[in-house]
């Protein structure tokens, strides 16, 4: 049974902007169903022209691009509330792939109805542009990290940003967060080797800044970790749900 938009669990999280009853009703008309996928399932493929758009309701995933040598470059992590497929919706095809890291539940929308949805509520078009700008800003931060932060600073920065995001959407708290990704995923996202990443995580552990066991990361000293990562612990800005 698909979750009705009026009962959406994301709307209760502090990260997401409130919606009027009219906006909720419009979203319900736009939504065509839900899709549940297992870990490792491709959701969107680079170069594809997907007829559907998705919002991550539960679970986490990866955005990545394939290289000609068969390797893949992780671009970003997918968290609950992220809107997937906007590239194909605006540009005709996906510039990257999206894959489920955990079991995921996705709200499904028909791409063909996107412009009708925006025409009926132009404010949602602005929110789409806002989401695209946030994604661009994050990629800019990541590029800065790859180019200017050393490995210790980069990994500390990543854990701070990810913890704040996960905590705000209800998958963390009190210094703990679910982190189902592999060290290699983190290494790829930051342009580091797996060996260097492993040693650097060990250093952060030895300084008692973090702990990592299985799929759980513990942030023992968030301000201290932010200081190492040359970043802040500002609460993420509220974002719309699409």
C-alpha cells in the first residue's frame, strides 16, 4: 500500500519545509505509486531516458558515473528526501547512474507530467530550481575538498556534512548515524585511494573523533571533527520535498 502524501514520514522531519494542504493534494495527484528495490538495484542509468522520476522515501543509495576503463566515480550519496531523475526530466537523459545501497522505497512520478505539475503550481518549479542549485553547490564543495583539503581534512569534512544531513532527516542522532556505504565508496567520492582512506579513518579513530563499526558511524566530537575538516556544524537549510 503506497504511502499517502498527507501521511508522508518525511514531512515530520526538521530538514523539510512545510507544505500547505493544497501542495500536499497536488503532490498526491502527481505521485503514481511506490517502488521498493533491494540493495544493489540500479534505479537510473547513465545515458538513459527514464520515463519516471523518484523521491527517496526510505533507504540510501549512490550516484556515480562509469569511466571508460570500467571503474566508477562516486558523485554523491542518496538520502531520504532526495529527488532522483531531474537531469533526465530537464535534459532528456541521465548524466549519471543511481543505485540502491540499502533496500529503498521510492515515490514514483511520471516524467511526462512534470511540466503540467509545475504549470499548476509554479512555486514548485522554483523549488526544483532550488534543489538543482543545492546539488551544484554541494558538488562545488566536493570539488574544493578534492582540490584543497588533504585526506584527513577531506574525510573529516565528509563525515560532518553527511552526519548533519542524515541526522536532519531522522536517520541519526546523539552522535550516531547509519552509514551503509563502504570505505571504497567514500574514497571514490573524495578522490582518494582505498589504502589512504583506511589509514586516515584509523587516524580519526585514534584521535577519538569517530568510531565505525559495521553500518554505524559514531561521531564522538562533532566540533572537533569539523575543526579538522575546515568546516562548520551549521544545521542544513530546510529543503522542499518533491
